[in-house]
């Protein structure tokens, strides 16, 4: 729409050059433990407020002990040196962690201006408070976020995300739990000489968890009271958006092989699960898919957040378009070409970002089949990632073939974090690979359009303005929309900035921010190609 | 339901076994009669007797494979079929069953290889083309799959074997490809062929949703719900939720959503 920008989206893989030497270890040893399949969450966030996005990687542990027996299993924090390189600062920061980690969610939960870290895992969750000066403190126990359920004990958590469900100006925590699992009781699947990872149907599902922020560094488990725990699923990715425009942020949970959940925030501290009624619970033939990554943002610039969900081979990834009437979505995967374009793949994390800054959010998916299924699928598990260009909000076109040589390399890709690591206005991607090195895909798209990044600073709202909706009006009157969220993809967390591709427009007519509490702020005639900081006007 | 589908495939080929006068043939014939009568254990005993008398009796080996698949013993079926193929490499039916059992086990590359061989041995069997289509589709070979579905339908028409599986497997792929006109033709033919089967009406309802005809989708969905088929109640209820919500009939939508939740509860999901 806003332009005729036609730059081929291209990436260059520069992890090694950038000093990112992280390797994700899942401790697989031929026993086909389900947990080995799932790790790989990564976060892009600015822990030292230097304007350059840093990285946090989660990592596995020994099985069956579920202990980080050595540095090779540590979670890792890398500081962005703002010169194209990163430095491993894990030890100094004290964030190596413990337990078999899966996911990371980053946000400033205590509104002190410093971004904090929550790590979710199989046997342990950890909350790190950012103390400043590159140091973090483990506040898990004091905060009440160990995740131990009174009835079920510690559940296997796969994803987590921060959002302010009650608009009190403090971020609450949602934790997505997968299945009941223990190493000793692992079922055996497949013939004795050709074992494979069991289907999720072999394991019992779990409820998700919601923790309310008490404003004092502690949280209260409101999973039961809020109605969240009533729905038993096999939770994977989680994403947030106010899909019905009522001023309260709603929650979508992608489930593995059972129906997805859409928790509508009723504005009174409770949620109602309406995935079936909204049309997002199942594929259009009524089948559940192996849902994994999810992004809950506007793909067609109509101001309504849509849903994209990755799945397993022959599922076809789903695109649920928000119709904006009576809470209805329509499954647009077939019509946009996403269904046939993704059926051959198994997708893990993903993100809808405007990689060529033409004004339409494209789709990046991290791909790999499950290991040990070669004889069934007829292809090896490692896959190259894919990028789909958004053509006018009507269809997705697979432009991976031209996305650069580095983009064609197969691996067991899992987690993704999206950010503009080099501050050149083009969104980059970090992808973790199972038992392999991390990849940093630097966006080198030539001829990309103009851009605008909005960094929000809440005052009565939460400090990072998560949940705010930013509307940009272009000189010709057309509008672009973005929601502030860090919860994107699978088990991962992306930068909190709200980004817009402006195409040929070097400036915008108006930027409007609707803050989570309902306050609205407008700025006129804003120059593009920069990061604009907007502080919430005090009410 | 899966077991019934397997038996349906197998029954269609009961007469395909080649007659062969061998010491075990009488026992084989008895086993076959028992199989048709649904007396599987007795049939299994008789087929073992036949194979004791002639271990290379191909019809007995394929029958044993069919019985084994019906009993979910794919390892036994596979071994029997390998013996049958070794005894008579020109037996297209043994090859077909060999491919079919791989397909049932989701071993797609092996299924494709065996089914292609069966097709070369007998290119006029509609079921071989159907399963070749299903296998190719699962392997992501969309155009080849569509070609196989078209061929299955054509061969089914010629041989009188045409069934709803052939028409609906093709229509589902056409729906994914957005080829709605041809999809509608195949679905309508399936409804005509089996008006009292759930699946054609369900597919008709799905297509109607895709073409923004929620009223027709609801009508076909309600018909489907009252019939039996491979499509589950949950699938039909979900379609009806969408159809009624599109029409603004919230109470009807709510009723079907509640039915799904009740099913989930019952199944402990």
C-alpha cells in the first residue's frame, strides 16, 4: 500500500562475526525424552538502556536430573556492543540459571526503567530483577513466581509473556504450560529399533497460569480466580492483543494437537475462553493443529489484530483474520496462500514484521521437522527458514529463494527474537538451533522503505507501554497500526518497540498512541527513519 | 473408525486374489469366506492352515496381511506381503497392499515406492491411484496428487468402483487450492453417490463457508450431524459454530460450542 517499494527481502547470517557463540544443548541421548524437542527460547531486549538490543538465550540441562551440570548448559546473556558485536556477560550478570529452561519473557515488571527477565522451564522458573550496572538478582521465591501449583506441583512451562491485564499500570505474567511429564515415566513410541518422539496425545494436558503483579515485587497466582486455569490444553506460544477493542488485553495460546485458546479479558479480572466462538480454536475443517509459534498483530492494516499460528507438516500454518464484528475471525490461510505455502513444513517460532518497510508486515518462520521421523516424512529434520512477503494484506508470497545464501541453510531452527540490532531501521532476526549454533540474520534488504520505530514510556501505564496501540497516519491519509508487545513467536521475546515501514514516505502526518488505560496522545508531522520516544502524558 | 476404513479397502479387493490350485487352496477359500463373514479369528486360523500346506500361496499371504492390518498388526502384515511379493513379483494386489500398509503406518516414502510399483503392474485400479494421490499429497507433491485423484475418479467411473473417498480426497485438495468450481462438482457427485453419508455433506458445508454462503453451510452441516461417517462430531459442531455466528444466530452457535466443550470434557481433553 504506501509505496511501490519492491526490494527483495534479504538476510545475511553474521552470528559468528558478531561474536555470538551460543549453542543450544538439549541433552538428547537417544532416549527420546519429550523435553528434548522443545527448547530454544530467546529474547531481544535492552538491559542496559544503551539503545542497542541485547540477547538472552535459554538452554537445556542434563536428563533425567534436569540440572545445569556445567557452563555448556547455562542460559546466556550477550550485551550488544553497539558496533555489530556482542559480548557474553552471563557470569557477571549472574543469569546462568538452573533447571531445564525453555522460554524467556522480558519486560520491566517493576517500572524502574530497567528491563527484567523471566525464564520458564520444565522444572524451574526464574525471575531476574535487573539491578542496573549489568547485574541481576534472582527474585523468584520472594516474588512467588516459582510456578509451583498447589495441586500439580511444578508444571512444564513452554512459553511466558508479560501484559497488564487489569490496566493498573503494572505488568502481570502469563505462563503457558505444556504436558505432564517426568523422565522416569516417558512412554516409548515406535518400534524398539526405530523409536521416535511420542505424539502429545500420550501425555496429559495442563492448565496455564496467570500471576497478578502486586506492585511490590511480589505476585499472586490468580489462575483459578481469573478463570484461566479452567481450560486444560497443551500450551505452546502465547501472544497478547486487545482483539475486540474494549481496552483490555486478551490472550491467545497456541496448543499442540488440541484446540487453541482465546481468553477474552472481561475487564473485571476474569477471562472467558472463546476460541471456538471466535473461530480460532481449530483449522477450518475442525481439526486441531500442532500449534507452536504465534503472533497477534495486524497483517492487513485494518486496525484489528490478526493471528498467525505455525504448525506441523501437513497442518498448514493458520492465519486468522479479525473481522472486527462480534469477536469473529475467519481462517484466511487458504486464500492468502499460506496454507499451501507452509504445508510441507514444521514451524516453530515466527514473527510478523515489515522486513522491507513497504508498509505491510511480512512473515518470518523458523523451521525444522521433528528428528527421527525421516522414514515417515521422506525428508531430513533440518530445514531452511522461510520468509513470506505480505502482498498488500491479501496474500503471502514465499520469497525465501531470494533471501540470500545464508538463508538457505537447513538446521533444527526453534526460537526467534526480532529486533533492529544494528539500528539501521531494518528488522533483524535471531534464531536458535537445536544442538547447534545460534544464527543472527542481519536484514540487508536493498531498497527498503522509510521507517519509524516508536519507543513508549508509560507513566501511569506500565513503563514500556506494553498493550498500547500506535496508529500512524501517512501523508495520503492511509493508516498503519501496531501493538506494543514483547510476546512474539514460540518461547521467545522480541524488542518492545512498535515498528512501521513507511514505504516512500519520509515522514508521517500523525502518530496516535492509545495507552493501556485509555489515554490518547497525538503527535503531528513526525519525521521518519528514526526511533521516536513518546512519554505518556500524566493524567 | 480407522479399522472400518481399512476393512472397506480390503473388502473391495476380495476378488482380486488370483486363483491358484495348490495344496492349501481349499483352506484359503474357507479363510476367505470366514473373512467376508467377519469371523476374523476363524479366518486367521484357516489362513494359517493354508500357509502350512503351501507357504508361497499368494492369496493366502495377502489375506493374512489383510487380517493382520485389521488387527493392527502391521508388522505381521508387512512380513506376509514381503513373502507374497517374493513368491510372485507380478502380483499388483500384493504390491498395493504393501504400499497401503506403509501408508497406514505413515511411512510415506516407502508407501509411494510400493504404490508406484503396484500402479505399473496394474494401472487400471482406482484404489491404487487414490492411495498414490493421498501419499503424494502428504509428501507435498500437490500437482502429482491431484493428477492421481483425477485418475482414481476416472478409473472408478470405468470400473464401477467410484466411491466418496475418491471424490472427497480430491475435493479437499481442490478446496485448499482454491479451485472451488471443480471442488463443488466432486462434492455434489459424492452426495449423489452416498446421500446418507456424513462426509460429503460436511465437505459441502466447508465449501459453502469458503464461498461465504453460511446459510447453505449451516443446512449441510445440520444434515451431516444427523448422519454417520469418518468426520467427527467435533468437526461438524465447529463448522456449525462458524456458520451460525456468521449468520448472527448466536444461540445456535453457542449450542454447538457447548457440544464441543462437552465432548472435550467427556474425553478428558
